[in-house]
C-alpha cells in the first residue's frame, strides 16, 4: 500500500453529535468542503451518491468525501451519530486522493462508545439543525474552526486521536488507487497539486512523466478515466469551492489565482462541473 504520512492528515473536527429523525431527513444535492462520517444507531435511510445508492444500517459507519454531491432519504424513525472533519486544501496528495475508501464499514459497539464520548465531551459542536442550509455556510464554518483553534492542546490531541481511529476503520478496507503503483503518475499528480494555482498544460505533464505527449494522454485517460485537462479542471474547481468558502475575494480575482486568464471561461467551467455558477455557490454559503 502507498504510505501517506500521518503528519499530512491535517484533520480538524467541525461538528459531532447525535440526531434523531422521524421521516424528516430528506435533503437534496448536499455538497460541502468537509468530510461527513455517520455511525447508524437505529432505523434505516438511504444515501444517494453520484455512482451508487447506499442503504444505511445500524452498526455501520459511512463516509462522504468533501465536495461530493449527495442526497438523503428517510421515511421512518432514524437515529445516528455524525462527525464532520475538515481537511482544507494542501499541496500534498491527500488520503482520499490516494486510496479508494469503502463507503460503508462495519463498526460495532466500540465505535458507538467512541461517538458517545465525543458527543458528551463536545456538546457545543452539535449541529443547530438537520437542514444543511442552517450549518453548511461559510459564517458557521468560521465559528466551528475558531472553536477548534481555541481548544486546549490536550483536547486537540484527543480529538486527533479519535479522528484517526475512525478514519483507520475505512483505511483498513481501502484499496490504493491504480495510479499509486505507477511512479510516472505519482509524479504527475504531485505536480498538479503543487502547481494548481498555475496554468498547467499537457506538454508540461508529459515532461514530468518523461513520455511523449500522445502516449501520456492515452496513459492518463486509461488510468484516471478522464483526460489530463478534465482532471486539472476538476481539481481547480475544488480549490475554487474552498476559496469561495473561506475567502472574500471576487470571482474574477479567484479565477486569476487559479491560473485562468479568462474569468468568463472559469465561470462556464465551474458551472459545467458543479451545476451552478461561482456566484450562486457563494450565495448558498451566505444563507
């Protein structure tokens, strides 16, 4: 397995708590710049992801990576623990980039006790409501981050330990992505992360991989099921989502920060990938 240094997993807990629902957990097209993990206590519900529909069952944990658009469906009584983990954006290749994590893992009673402890120790980290619109905003996230940063060192150390324990259950059953066994692709992905704020062209990446441009495009598409340009644009839009969430810079300024010389093109690209414009995305965050 490809090794990711623990030090690079800069995890920050935003929220943790327990929620009980009665056919009222039915939110559509949710997307956030943080990781969601659920531990199911009672009842059943459906999680709709872009490539699969997952039935949520008691005793299991479920993970939803940042920026993944998903929906919930619940028609009866349903009880769960939740934790929201913020990673931010790093130049380094992160854990979810390198591993294909299972959406569902068996957790058992020990993890129920862990979530119960976290919830009891951090009652102020509970969500104000179940509707993502009431907590999934930049203003709320600033408050959550500030609360975490103001914690005592021992509290942060304890939380970091618990978050790593929770993540380890998914890593136990994770598979390294195919590209991690190819040194050429590892160099290319690392280069994209390190230069995401610059204009990146295919010739440049072919040089990093030490192969011809024609062969590189064919190889990249075989490994990632998308062209190099599509991959780069997706990563730039993810960075844009984070900047829209964490900064007040204008859309035009943001596009230049990400290496786009034409901000109109950036807006069209953002809409193509996310379904909404950067302005609409930021407006949602301010609700």
